[in-house]
C-alpha cells in the first residue's frame, strides 16, 4: 500500500550500525505519474496498480525524489543565510 508512511525498499531504511534512525529525509519517488513515450517504457517492476490516462504511466526511482530534496535543501539554506 502506497501512502505517506510507505518507504520504498530501495531506500536506506536503517537503523544504521551505530543505532541512528534512517532515512534523514524522504520524498515521493514510488509509482510517480509520468508521461510515456510508448507502452514499452514501463518495466514489470514499475507497472502501476491503477489506470492512467492515455500517454501516462507509473515509474519509480530516486531520480524522481532527488530534485525535490535538492530544492528543499537549497531553500532551507537560503532561509538560514538570510537570518531565518
């Protein structure tokens, strides 16, 4: 079940060897709605369990979450530098 508490199996879920809880940051990256070139674009591992409109499908991976996390980190950095 994909909900706000789901962490993908390809994430660092921890705990680490020294007992720290992981992950530090999470972002959406599983069964993202994406435009498709054609139906062959989806692998069997990323085939969604729901219907998408023509031309769209589901895909998963860190490449979907990395831009969001990078943007949040830069926004936080800017806020801190400006005295936030």
